[in-house]
C-alpha cells in the first residue's frame, strides 16, 4: 500500500484528510490534535549508539569502495 508521510499540514489540509479518512476513502494514522514544534538541535546525538563502534574514516572508505563506476 502506498504511504504518504506528511509531518506538518495546514488546518484546512488536515480537515480534508480527516474527512476522507472518516469516509473510509483513505486510511491514515491520525496526527495529534496539537502539533509540537521541535528544534533541530534536539536531534544531536540521536542514534549515536548505532555508530559507536564505527570509525567515520573507515565507514567512508567502505562506502567509496562500494561505488560502481
């Protein structure tokens, strides 16, 4: 099933999508009634545990070796 991810919609667009979902024409996960605003700085360190054992230089070397020219 195709998925459209929309993070921020104006109120009119949300009303239209909610109406379509209520009729069963589309399926959506309803967003919260109150949207919060976040700073990009809140992402600092996110996923750090995934990269803790990976050297940036080694990662780039492996990536560049995988390029097919």
